[in-house]
């Protein structure tokens, strides 16, 4: 008939604790930076247009990454570029491939390494092989 303190302990290491520890160790002011080994998607293909040449090229690249065995997400939302960039940084996928009209006119797309923030232009014809090689090397 009187109050007793209730004691409880949990000593297991479950998925929720593991993910929390990963996020605690791998983040910056923009969001999560998933290591390739645990990333929900390894590459995010971002189309800067909702239709047209850039959209079609981005869709083709997403399919090509998937065919290479890369876990890919295709950001085809009708949002402004800044919103897409902020959201993709927040979600923290290891590599971002940005497809826009100006880059395509020059025959390139932009590749961003989320961990370092490094951005570089890569030829459209080479981007799948180059990024897939980075992902596969990081998996090892």
C-alpha cells in the first residue's frame, strides 16, 4: 500500500541505439552524414527541373546507378534548388549527383561528397562509374 521506486535497466544494443550513436558521431550543422556502410541510400540524384532534358537525364542516371547495384534515391520533387540541397544535406546521403540545364549544356553534372562538402563537375558519361567506384570502395 505504499509507493515503491520502479527500477528498470536495458543492457542490449539495439538498432535504435546504434543509429543514434552513428548520427551523434557523423553530423554537422546541416544534418546527418551517413557513412556508406549504414546509409539508407548511397547516392541521391537531384534533378533541378521537374521536366525536360535535365529531368530525363537525372532519371536515366538514377536507373544506371541502380543497375550498378548502388542504393539510389531520385529527388524529383517540384521544389526550388535550395530546398532540395538543404533537404539532401539534412538526410545525409553520402554522395549527391546534381543534374541541371547549365551543367548538361557543358556535358557535366555536379557531384558532392556529403562528408567533405567537396563539389566537382564530372562528365555525364563518367559519373556513374566514378561514383559507383567510390561507393564500392567505401563498402569494403
